[in-house]
C-alpha cells in the first residue's frame, strides 16, 4: 500500500473555498479534496490560514487490530500525551466506538496522559478503508497576534488572504525572493515574515511605508520596505504580490493600474495580483498569461469581491 507521510485537514469559510483550493495547489501541487490532502510535502499548518492540522503518520493498516499491534511494536514511551480522534469524510464510526478505540491506543502507549497541557498529541482516523495513527500538529494560530499591529489601514487585506498570497507566490520554497509591490501597512509582509519567507516591500506613500516598518519591528521582523514607486525598483524577484489600490475607477485609474502591473512585470516573471475589478485585459497587455484565477467575496457585501490572478510571463512574449 502506497501511503503518504502526512495527512492535512483544512477548514475555511464558504467565501474562501476557491482560495483554499488554489493555495493548496501551489503548496502541494494538488488541491485539497473533501477538506483533506495526503502528501509527502511537510509544511507548518500555521503557515496557512486554512490548514487546520497535519498528521505525521506513524502506523496505518486496513485492519484496526493490526494497527493496534503496530502501535504496540513502536514501543512509545512518553509522559503527558493526549490522543484525539479525527472524524474524516465517510467515517461512520459511532462516538462510543471512537472512545473505545482511543482507550485502546492509550493502553498501547507507555506513560501518563495529560489532556490539558499535553507534551504531545497523537491522533487516530479512518479514511477510505484505512486506519491511520500519528502525531497531530495543529495550526496554533500564533499569527493572530498580528491583529494587534500598531498601525492599521482601511484598505488592508485580511490575514487569511495575505497568507494564501504568500504561499501561492512562494510555491513551498522559503528561499524564493518575493516582493510585496504595494505593501501598504505590511499585512502581507507580516504573514510572510511569520512563516519564514524571504520578502521585501515597497509603497509609493511615505507615511504608509513608515507604518509598515513600525508594524514589522513591533513583531521583531526584519524585512526591508522601500519608499518608492514600483517603477523605480530595479532588483529582480522570483515573484511579486500586488494588492492593487482600489477602486479601479476612483482612487486608482486604469492607467495607474497599468503602470503598476507593467512596472512589476519588468522585475519578475511571476505576478500574484489582487484586484476588485476585471483586469484580464490589462494583464494580457503586459505580455503575461493568467495561469490561475479565483474570487474571494466578503460576507454581507454582495457587490464586493477580491479577484486573485496568478500570472506568468508568456514565454513567446518579447516583453
Ligand atoms: C490596497 S493598498 C495595499 C494594502 C496592503 N496590502 C495592506 O494590507 O496594508 C494599495 C497600496 O498601493 C500603493 N501604491 C499605489 N500606487 C503605487 C505605485 N505606483 N508604486 C507602489 N505603491 C503604490 C498605495 O500607496 C497603497 O498603499
């Protein structure tokens, strides 16, 4: 039986469904299905807003009794452990049976349990005819502390989208040089720094840059913020994230948007753009092709949606 090392479970609001799938595609080279994904790629759940947990598989079997003897054979000795049952799609195991199974596993591990302050959490789950046992790593939501950043901005993007943009840009490679091309107060940069990505930022507005630096240093992150029009940035990046000023026809004109996209296209071959209107035509004009697209609506705001465009330089283009 071919089994992956890790089982990821996902959770997201209905408005973020498409983004959750898009993010998983760029982290794992495949999309989550039924809020689950099996992979050999190891990522920290807290690097994404949508990954609820990762199970590091220790034992698996089609037969529950074999699983229990395999766990016993592991000779696990640990103080203060906890065991959880993960209910996956299609698992019809009754609650009382689940509790019994957790007890079986408890008796297969040497040491005392601690359900309040566990030193390690194990989990049991069943999916498509196979029982799995392993160590459970949860999204510890430590990044929620960014909500207390000293400077905020009414046009700031939400942290969930910010994290997804970083993951789509980085493609599971922390070394990739990323630019937050319209960084505002640095919401995207905060999430990138938290996850250990290599990012720099730039913004045309001096006060906003000052606020982004203040936010970054508040959390002891050291990422460079350039006070600059994107057109004056000459360093090259492996990907640039552009959270465009909106609205297209009010605070930023069509030509402002073109100017930003065309300038960023000069310094990278990959763009991840956030807009509030259809900018397909403007992207094609830069000689980039749209490789992926998704929309994220806002609860309670029927007329507002953020559109996320993943663009790559068209190899046939002379631009
Ligand atoms: C929607 S806001 C970005 C918000 C940011 N993602 C955040 O969460 O704080 C767009 C930003 O683009 C900046 N901007 C507009 N034109 C620019 C240009 N030509 N070069 C660089 N930044 C620009 C604006 O100053 C504004 O801060």
